[in-house]
């Protein structure tokens, strides 16, 4: 087998040399339609994946990128990780100028070897090979050939020739070779044909190819990138990681593997068992016991990333966390499950793809799409969800980091896809009351009281618990859109719970908020909640419109103007309503007091790309209405 693998690699290298003889990277060879909106053009790409067995996959990746401008330079970084389950066998490269003339080749001494440890990681066995030519004369071309070896088949390579906006592709090929009896699975996006298939001696070969992909542009409220371009994801049937084998044809299979990987790692030391009973034996309700144990976890452990062992997938056992007082998401979640088990409460170690707005995954294609672990505690009438890496969240509240998305529930029977709670418009609220007193010169003193709940308070919660008082003030100043102002005082009050809330009180002095010219004062009554969203005219949208969650905001503004002013020009109430939301605003002047009321609701959901004009009109009307002004004249 080793001789066959070596022969295969020599054949691949020979083919690459033949294909790469005198490569023509002159930029004049790029079709005009691929230059439009392109920061970088992929001139050619060949990704060849060879599965030798359940514990060996060889990948040879050759590609050439022509960088058109500074924005395109970020794609020329090479970062290849390696560790217990992956080797980087070789990295070759060359740099070419605009005419296609080779300027120089990559020297092995120029490749940096970096630790994978970062600010959130205590330890990891991952390292990185890194290189960049750091060329600045545009356009130019880089060519790389990278060979890697995977010692596992749990994760198989994917193919996405066009990884981002501003990225055009002349040609890209994805070739996968597997043993003839191996059941390879794949899921394609933006690829209407089946792959080309052929049988070799003892193997099957699958080939995908694309040519002439023009650069895509950024689109507001777009779906995940693979829905906009060409992508192929591979899924193993049978796989092996280290000494562990498994199946991945179904979510149940994947869950069974994760369960077996962590089985027996939930045994608590006797001293912690005693603590569990001291905390819970006198409590009657399961939710009280859950809250007591979750509070204990938060007070006695902290999150530290530890990526060691089997791809960072096998948890450290409960005794380790009990002794050390720290762990990553796997270890802390496993520890929480162990605490609950000792108290007689059943819970589930749960895989989730975490991240703000990351609420979608490929549900009909079982592969690992997860990056985080949480805990699910099923009760008779509902389920309590626990984020075990947080020392500040309340039990039962997940935040926008993991809410409203599919997750894989793990138990002794395997895995099952369920969904975490989704916070809707009734939970994601913000209301504010602002009182402004204007001086004759247009200066203003503002007193602002706001109340936020659900996902609307997530950023504030994070800021309160992660930043110093001075940094909080900096954050406030960055987020207030006023030309010249000074935050005099600010304070927060939190209301923890399954639907947490925060009160914010601000005192702000604003210079020349109102414009005064002669006898006239020009005033925009919407002081702090103006929308900044302006969607460009439709130039051929490709993505469905994706609104991740619903929100409601209500702003009440009272502005006291100097005596002697009366309205010369006002604006009519505005009302906008369509499938994307509702918006109203109005201003009333009585005596020297302006009362402004603004209400805005945004609906979540998926909408066809053809609705982009309606979405643009919705936000354009809000943008203009938020800047409606009053003209007051002094008698």
C-alpha cells in the first residue's frame, strides 16, 4: 500500500509539472468579464484528494491567484495547520509579475512555523505553517502547491473555489479518489450536474469542475456563502479517528460516535458528589436544583480552550475539571452533565454551531458542522438550556450565540437534531425615553433611559462583564452618532432571568445639536436611533434575503426648546408596512415641547432575492424618515 501511495504521489507531481510548464499568468489572459468587481482572480486550481484507507487521506492542492489590488492581498496568505492528526508534507510557491514573468520562488526558510495557541487557549497541539510573499506591485500572481496528509477520515476536505466576494475564478477542479467499495457521500451547492465518475484499478474517481465564475458582490441580509456560489461538501460513510471508528450516514450515527468517544468521562470525585447533595437535596423543584448547580459551575470554573488529543473532540473528564477548575466547552458541559446526573437529573451533551446569526446548517447532510458544546436539560413541560462557558448568563437563556438553530442532542441511543429556543419580537425589545433641553445656541443636555431584553441586550451584557469602566465609556462613545458630545454619566442595572433585561441611564451634553440661523432653529427630533442601513440599487442579487431574528424598538423623545419659538415647518407622520416589518414616526409640538415617537418592528425569515426592491424601499423610507426635521422660528 505504501508503494502504491508513493507511486500515486509521483504521478500527481509529474502531472502538475507537465501542467505547470511555462504557465501563462499574464493578466491580459484574464477574460474581461472576470475582471469586473474582482479583487483577485483564481487562474487555475487543482484539488486532488486520495483516500488510502480509513486513517490516511492525501491532499495535493495547487492554485494560482492573480491579485488585482490591495483588497485581494488577504487571499495570498498561506496558513496550513498540523498536529496529531495532520501533516504538512510540503509547500512550494512562486511569485509572478503582471506580465507573467517569474520574479522568485519560495524558499523553505521563508515558511514560518507558528504555535496554534491564542489568547483563549491554555494549550493546543496544533501548529501552523505560514507564508506570504508580501508583494505590493499590483497586479501580480502567486502560485502554490501544498501537500498534506490526514490521519483520520472524520473530516474530509471540501471544495469552494470561490471563497468570498470580489473573487473570480477562471478554472477549478476537485478530484476525489476512494477505494472501490467505499461509500462516499457528497452535497453540492451551485453545481447542477453530477460529478464525473470513473472506475480505476481498485478505486473510484469523482471529479467536479467549474470555469468562468465572475466575482460576486456583498449583499445586505444574505444567506450563508455556500448558498451563493459553488461548493461541494464530502461526508464519510465509515470513518476512523485515532483508535475510534464510527459511521456518519445519519445524525444518529454521528451522535453515537460522540457518545462512545466521551463515555465514562462523567465520573465525579467523592468530594464533589458531596457538594452536589449539599446544594440540591433540600430543594424540591428540578429547576431550583439546575439553577443551584449551574451557579456552582459558574463560581468554581472558568473557560479556557484546550485543544489536545483527538482533534479537540474528546472531552477531558469530570475529575479533571473538578481538580483544575477550568475547561473548554466540551469539558465544562460534560462536567455540568455529571453534576446533574449526581443530583438525579437527566441532561444531554449537545453539539451546536455557535455564532451571531449562524442559525442555519445543512440539516439533510450529516457531517460535523459544529464548533461548540452546550447542555440540554429536558423537563416534564419544557427544556432548560445551559451555556456552560459563561460565568454571567442565567440558566435557561442562551443568547444570540446559540439560540434559534438546529443542534445535535447526544445520548446513549446516538444523536438527534432538535432546535434551541428562538427569541421573537416579544422577547427582543428595546424601549427608550429621551429628554433633551435645548439652549439658545443649539446645545443640548440629554437624559436617556432605555430598557432592553433578550438578544437586544446581549451586546450590553457582554460589554458590562468583559470591559473596564473606562473601556465601557469608549464603547459608548463609538456607538453614539452625534457630531460633538460628552458622556457625563452612565450606569447599568441588570435583571437576570430566562429572559434577561438591562436598564441603561445616560447623561450627555451635545454641542450645537440644533442648527441656529438668525431667527430659525433647525432640529431633527430623532436624536439617537437613526437607521444607517442603505441598500444599493439592485444589480442582480443572487442570494435569498435572510433576516435572522425579529426585533421591536420604541423610542419616545421629549425636546424642550427655548421660549419664544413656534413651528414654521413640520413633517407629516410616516407609516411603512410590508413583509419585512413595520415603522411609524410622528412629531407633535405643544408650546415649547416637541414630542417625537418612533416605533420599528423587523420580521425574521427567508425571502426570495426578487424581493430586494421591496426591502430596499422599506429601509430607504426609514432612513429618510429618521432624518426628518422641524424648523422653528423665533417670534
